[in-house]
């Protein structure tokens, strides 16, 4: 080892040579003494600075360790491994994690044992007993916090031993794993729930590989219930799915499947072949599962049977199309708007354009659409009427409305208010009907009035009127009051109390009480006894109608008194029933009916209102072949039956006759029939309509009121009204203006073309319609449905109702009819029937048992599965059976295991649970099956129950428990093997570099013979004069000294990121750049900094060794080289070594041998990479063994501190010249003088 004095003398010689002074002019001894003094001062300064830096690093490390421990999620603790096992340390975060302060642990040896949950203590202490054998231990248990609550902790402990293997200390960590435990419990519950759901799911869950052969991987057991297949049918057949997709659907389904790999999920619907050979519709929902690298791994999907939904969609689509056609072809524009707030429009039918010329958007997008188009003269009156809409719930008004072309038409506006369940207004729905034609008819009423006057004088009823307000004074009475009742007209007109004095005293109170109906319904009919002039009483039928002005205010009452004395005598016993029937007849529409047109003429249809009109149930008509003929009045039967002979000739028939009602009385009906024929013209069915015309017959003298009512009906009817002559050329005579809106035609197209109707009937319907039209002339009325050609070329369904008008002689005069769009009602009726059937099928298709009991606990409905679960093999119970009877029978037959020996008690408990259902419960049956029962109350007080066979689930639960037990044993074995592997890996880590150990055990590097070429920086160090130093030491001293040296050097190497290749005696071989690298330049700089740090540490060790009595402490030589090396595993399959070979390795070794003790030599490539951060001086080239050329090398002088101001460093290098100025150590003036001196000498 070179001493400071030797360094000073060498420096003095070099200085003398550099200055080229005479020996007499240069004091070599004094110069050497000064240099030695400077070197000693610098050495002490460096050592002091190194110690200070080391202390700062240690303090920083301690502070960082404290921060890490405080913020760690785990509490670190230690205690003695023998003796009293006293606590030694605990991290500060024990207060944050458990609520305790460190002193609670450190001062209480029983701290841990007192806080382990009593149920876990024995298990934990048994596990600890094996701890001293393995040295590593991990256990989970519940630990009591400061607040008294328990949390789950994972306790990992490591045993620290002395060099002799004696246990010294145990270091452990407590980690709060309460959340993980809760998650595990949740996962277990979720798994159990998943098993249950998959078994009872309405969908089949499946999966298959997403790449390669796309092999099936899983299928749920309910594939057997839904499709009839066994799970193995799917799992063992890769082509299972493809062969079961309907051939017509396969190409489209496969084409769409690309979306799955594009979007990650995909849903498609197609037909799927079941085990029994039938196809069902399925909804196939798939989801793509990817691995961590984002590659497709597996596809998970579900098949849901949507056959019923598909049928429902088809029906709903058809219903929707039919509704659209109905609204489009309707004679009325249907619209709606909000009933509150801004009253914004919400809907309008498409025929708005046909009727009024506007587009739908013009209405929907303009809240002012309606009001801006009402005629200015009508708007104030109309707006005043709207209060009645919200008070009464409906409103009917007429006004003029501006069409798109600027003209005005009269419309009848009918509005209905829709309310919520709470009674709040929601929406107003209305219809606009063009009643312009009806208004035009008003002009013809003047002429009709004269004719009505003549009719009234000869009418069989006395027509009268009086004011509807004020004094209710009489205003009119027909002249025939003299013939019928014996009074002069003036007696009525001049006596306001005339009527009241003539009503029988016994009837007066009741008649007056009923009179309020007139002002409520606008019409009223009552029967009572009336005093004639001769003092006798006659029964009269008093029919009254309330006339209102344009503002809707009562103006006048028009009525008629008809003598019904004879009829009353015959019907007195049925008076109460008759009054009820009269009320129904007054408000009912026509009864629609049909019967076969051939064979036995069986009835085929009748509308529900037959009960309201005639008192009969539908079944009485449908099941009675002679229903109609047996109820025609005997006086009318011959005439009507004779007229029927022309029905099949003319295709339609209309007639009027008396018909016996259910109560035995007769009423007048208008019967309109039409024959429906096939395309070949063969009769299929006869469709007809009965309309009660008793009132018209009895009140024929009230023609004015009737005509007003007709005009009102025409204005409100959602139908096109038309008429034509009943004989001769059958020329058209009238058609309502709304033919333009409903069908698109101008009225003149109908009126000027006798062939109009025939041309518009669909060719396929024409023969049938014409064949049935003969009924019109036989019965006086006729109704038929057929397709009608609109102006735009489309067809709509219409119901054509016709009435034959005859003169007094009974001769046909005119036919009046109406075309109404009936597309929606027909399709709605079909859809309703289908819906009822679907509901029944849906209940039967439920895989679980389903039952519904009413509030009296009687069975309403159940499916076959319920019957099979309740009474295996005995069929389903009958509706109406009490629930108690069903369970008593089940107990009696021994079907319920739980009820044996305690039958009555079990029945009582079961009834109580059934009538007050709560949690789901399970029954064990005698055949070994398990039934899960889920019941709940309905809003009507009944009970709905779902019975599910969960035998397989119970069996699966048992298998799962067994599997869990085996898994627990396997986990225990794996844990033991894992602990053994951790101990082994810890031991192996001592023989490998940390980087190599980490890369192997993390899986980054495989253990195989392989190598790569990489640019590395190689480090080679050796102790100078090692043999001379160690010859004086004993082997034990040498071993301890060498191990101390290698430990310190290895620590520095690992701190700088070096990969230690090997120890060769006292030599160390290390390298940078594999298995981890930060770049060639950074790796080279780290290696050089490591070498500088090692030399500094050696100087500290030398002082320590001298103090220990070592005469010649170790001195270190270091060589560093950079270049391409081969790095990897070398050796055999049985024994290999991770090392490097190559020229840079040999060069580092040769440079080390040429370095002086305490020095570091760099190769030229290494120097070029680090020269900006390392101060080095080029040394004379050396001849290195194994290298042909001289090797340039550089001696490390110093390392620039990161805090040095680079602007204070001046350096310049050229071949043969190197200048380095550190202006932090040398003042600027001295540097200038020195450089000037050099320049002066250079000039010489």
C-alpha cells in the first residue's frame, strides 16, 4: 500500500519534471512536505465528509423507514424468540389500524393473547407450535380492536436466528383482511346463489372457446328442461349448435356473429331445433371474455325461449298495422293534447291531410294550431264551452274550421277527458268530423216542417212542447189532443198547470222525481195514467226531448203522449223490468250478428250488447238454431220469411218487424242483412244488424226532434253518410262532405257516377257484397264489411250499414247508408283472443309449478307441473277446490314426510303459512324429492304460489359441501408446500444475484441453457498484495476479515444496481446491463460511481482494520470496461451458471491488474460514456495480455458532485493535451497566471 509520503514524493518528482527547473532552484524536500501536508488535510477532509454523508444517509433511511412503517397497511411488530417472549417493537400505525398506541403492546407481554378471539385461540396456538420448525408462519384469525370490535387479520411471522442457528427474534406483520373475508363470504354466497339460479333460470347458460376449435366448455343443466337435451349432447359435440339452427336462419346468424369479436357482445334471434324435433325461437345473448393481454379467451352466452314473445310481436305488429289503417281511413280525425300545463298536442291521426289538408307536423309542432284556425265568429262561444269539458269529462261542439286551402268547413268536435287513478286530468282525446253536408241539409228542414205539420195532425200521439226554463209555459200542442184526450188545444196552452192536474195522483210524485233525467240526459220517457176530458184515466207513454241553444242552454221541451192503455194491461206484471229495458234500449247501438249461409244456417257470431238490447245471453243465440224465427211476432212472420227468399238473390236485405224480447214483450227492430260470398261467388256467411226502432215507431209524430237528432248524429258519426235511389237506375242522391277526408274523393265523383260504389269495392269482395245486398230489400236494413278503394289507390276495411226508406205504400224509395272504418276493432278483437290464449299457454309453459287461489282460498288456476308436484301421477286438481282439501289429501296419501305422526298440527301450520305467506320454505316429500314453496298475497286477497323441484339443487349442495371439504384439504396441502418453497427460495437467494433470483422466480427468465449478446459495463476488483497481507493472519481471522470486506462491497454493488457475477477468492466480478438495464450510458456511470464508492468505503475500512491491529489493511484495485459480451446460462442441463464471457471481461481484468492500489482504471469506451460526470486522467497505454494493440486507459481522479456548478468547471482535451480547471478550488487570478506562464513557455 502506497503511503501519503510516497504519493507526495512521486508528485514532487512529477512537478519538478513538468516545471523543468534546475535542481538547485527546486527545493524537493520542502515541496514534498507541503504536498504531503495538503494530501493529509484533503484525506481528513474527505473522511470527515464521508462520515457526515454516511450519517445523513442513515438518518434519511431511518426517517424513510419510519414513514413507510407509519403508512403501511400492515402493522410491523417483533418480540423475543425465547425466554419471556417480551415485545421488542411495533410500528406506529398500530394506532391507525387497531386503535392502540405502541406502549399498549410494548408494556404488556399478554397483549396479543388477550386480543385473539377465544374461538380462534386454540387453532392459532397449534399453528404457532410448528413455527419454530419452519421459521416462517402465516395464520388468519379474529383480533379485537381498541373499540371492542373484532376484525380479521393475516399474521405473518419470520424467525430470526443467530449465526449459530439459535432463535433470536420473531418479526411479524398484522394485516387487516376483514374486507377480503367479507368478499370471500360474499363470493361463497354468490356461488351458491349462482348454482340455484342456473338450475331454475329461464335461460340456458353456455360457453365455448373463443379461438382454435371453438370447443364447448360449459352448459347449464336446465338445457334438459328447456330443449330436451342432456348436457353431454352439447359438451361432446363441437357442431351441436350449428346443426340445430334452422337452415333458413344459419347464414344470417353466422354473418352477424362477427359483431361479437368487434363489440365484445352480441344478441341475435333465430329458430332452434329441440330434442323432440320441433323448432322454437330463441334469443341468443353472447359476451366475449378476453385474457389480460386482451386476446379472446372464451364466449359465454344464454339461450332464452322467446317463441311466445315472437308470436305476441307478430300479433302486436298486425294489430298496430290494422290500427294505423283504421286511423288513416277513419271518417274522423283523432287527436289528443295534454290536459294541463301548456296543453301541448300529443297525437293526431294520419287522415288529417285527407280531411283538412294539413300535415301531422303542423298540428304536433304548434300549440296554437287549433285556436288559430277556428272561425273568428265561433271562437268565443267555443272557448266558453271548454269549462264543461273539465267539469263533465266530455264535450260535443260544432264550429267552422279553416282548411289548408283557406276554405271553412263545419266540424263536429267530440272531446273526452282522461284522468289518472287519483282523478287528476291527464290528456284530452277528441275527434273532428266534417258535418258541412249536415249543415247544408238544414235548409231542407223548412220544407220538411210543413210535411211534419201534416203528419202531426194524423199521428197516433199527441205532440206538445213547453219552455225549458222560467215559468215552463206551454208553447205547442197538436190538434189531435181533441180526438185522443177530449181537450181543446187552448185548454193546454192557456193553463200552465194543465199537465200536473191531469196526472194520476198516485203517479205524480214518481213522474216528477224522474223528470230530472230530462235535464241530465237531454231526453226522457215515462209512463203514467192521464185524466181524459170524460173523467176516465188512460195510460200514456210520455217521451220528452230537451232542446238546447247553441250555447248549450235548455230552451224548450218537446214531447209526445201515446195511448198505451192496452199494452199496459198486458205488461203490468213486468213493469219494473220493462222500465229497465226501456232505459237500456234508449242508449244502446245495434246488435251485430251472423250465421252460416248454407247447410243448417247455424249462428256464428253475435255482439255483446244483445243482453242490453234484448235481454238475451249470447249463448242463447249461438246455441239456438231457431232463436230468431221463434221470436218474430206471429203477425210479421209470413211477411219476413217471404222476404228472405230474395236475400241470396240480391245479396242484401233490409226489413222491419216486431221481435220478442227476453221479458216476453215485443219491440220493433230494423234488420239489415248482407250475404258474404267466396271469391267463386258461393255464399259463406250472412252478417246482419238489429237496431231497436221502437222509439221511432212509437214517436213517429216527433219528426222534428228526430230529424234534429239525426243531424246531430251525422255531425258526430265517424262515418261517410250516403244515399241512392232504391229503384230504377239506383242513382246516387247524397253523400257527406267527409268522403273527401276519409276516402279522398270529391262528393261529385260519387254523385255523378252511378258506377262509383261498384268500382271501389275490392274485386275479391265484390261478389260476396252484391250477393248479400238482397237482404236490404227483404229486411229494410243491411250491414256488411268489405275492402274499399281510396282515392290514393290503397284499400281500407269499411263496415257498410244501409237502411231502406219506404213510402206509405211500402214501396222502396231511397237507401241511406254509412261507411265506417272498422280495421282497428277487427284486429283488436283478434289480438285479444290471441292474448288470452297466450296467457294460458304461458302459465302452462312455466317450468315451476304455478297456482292461484282466490280470497276464499279456492283454486282458480294452476299448471300441470303444480299438479304433478302436489299429487305425483294423479293429475292436476280441479279449479274451485279449497286449499285445505288439497293438503289434507296429500297428507292422507302420505306424500309429505314432515307431516307423518303430526298430521293435524302440520296442516294447521301449513294453512297459517299459506294464508299469511312469508319467507320461502322447503318441503321434503315421501319419494325423496325436495319442493321449494314461494307464496305471496295478491291485491285481491288471494294467494299465488310457485312450487319448484329443487331435488337436484339439494343433491348439488351436498356434492358442493364434499367438494369444499376436499378443496380445503388441498388448499392446506398447497399452503404447506408453498411455505416449504418459500424457505427453499430464501435459501437459494443467498447463492444468486438478486436480479437473477428475481427474474427466475417471477417467471421473466426461464432456467435453460441460453445466452444473448448485450453491451455491458464489466467491473473487476482485486485486493492488492493479498497474499502478503494474509500470510500473517490465522484462517479464522482471514475468513472474518474477507467476509466483512465482501459484505461491504456487495452491499455497495447492490445499492448501485450491479449484477454480481461471482467471487473469485478476494476478487469480485460484476456487470451492469443485464438482466435489467437503464441504458448503456447510465449503466456505465452507475458502475464507475459504484467503484468510487467502494474505494471510499475501503478507506473507512482501512482505518477500522488498523484500529483492530491489522498492520497492512486491504487495498483495492479496480478495472472497468464497456463492450459487447455474451451473457446467459452456461453449463449443462444438470448444472449451469449465469455468467458473462467476452473481450470486455478480459479487458476489465487486465485493467485491474494495471491499476494502482486504491485506484480505478477505465477503458476508453467507458471513459467516453462517463467523462461528463467523472474526472479522470488518461494514463500511458498499457500492453494487456490477450490484446494485440496497446490499451488506452484512464484513471479516475474524482467524481463530480451533483451540486457542483458546471459553469465553474473548465475542461479541454486534445491529443497530447488536457486542461482541467476547477474554479471552486482555484481562484480565477491564479488560473490566469498559470495559463499565461504555460503560454509563455510554449512560445519559447
